[in-house]
């Protein structure tokens, strides 16, 4: 798969550190299922973070080694009958097994695990019409700020010109689209902030299916989409 557009390094670092919303984590994990480049980057960021933490702990121990050990012993003695609290680790949606090839031929596992029971292919998804030539399916089980949804765009159809009130990420699963930024194909990610306005259009004879995660509503630039926005929750 010839992936040309990836999440930014900042997004990948936030994923490695567990600070992304669950909606954004889902998209990044789904992308990494098909992108060895980003899997390698995240692995490197995790290694760097671990090394930095170990260095910090070593320096603190060297500066106060005796006091630190004595404090630990006193605390353990005083609390020997208290059950320790469970350590909370950063939440992260698991990356699925690597999918290789020129196209995403199966629904990647991170996404598949959040689809309704019985949905095993893109054709099984209970799409709802959003506008002529545009259908969507919102994932209800995501518990986080913002929304995440699948969108299907018919060939030659465009999404209304819009910007963003926050962070928006789009992962192409099938087909392609073109906008002011460039051309995006299966596996590519558009990682956009509130400075970007664009109008994606499905540019081949194949329908375009993408996974979209946002942490705030879109900012439409034309009147009709603005009026309809409350009814569709986008």
C-alpha cells in the first residue's frame, strides 16, 4: 500500500503517550494496522519516553537515595495491611494485525470491534443518508469528546466547503478524494487543525469510504449546510 499522508508527529506522540481522545485513538490505531511507517514511529516514541522516565527516576534516586529508601520502608511498614490501589495505565486502543497489499480488503480490527454485531464488511454497515450522494454511520460506543463516524461518498460528489472548530482526522478506507491539500487514497490520513478549510470530492468511479474523527463540530462556510448541521450532528 502506497501511503503518502500520515498523522503528524505530534499526533503520533500523543497516541504513544495515551493522551489522545478515544475517537482519535481509534483512527490512529486503524491507520497503523495498514502503515508500518507509523507503527515504527510510535514504537520509537514509546522507547524514548521510557528512556526519559528511567533517566529521571535514576537521577532522583541518586540525589536522595538514602532518604528515598528509608521513606519507602516507613511507608510500607505503616501501610502493610492496606490493599494497594490499582495502577492506571494510559488507555490505548489496540492496533490490529498488520494488513498489507494495495488496498484495505478487510475492516481493520480496531474499527471492526466497534461495529454492530453481524457487520463483517463495508457493505453490511447500516448506512444513513446524510445528503444526496453522501451516507454516514456514527459509532455510538465511543466514550470521548467529539465524534467518530464512517462516511460514504458517491463518485463525483463533494462534501460542502468547511473548516473545523478543532482537530479533525480522516482515514481513507476505500476509494479516494481530492481537496485543497492533495489527493488521498486508501490508507492515507488527513490530520487537520482549525486553520484548514477544504472541500473533499470523490474523484474516481469508485465510491469513497472514510473514517472521520473530530473533537468539535465542523465549521461550514455556506448557509444551507449550516442550517442542516444541527439535524445531522456533524
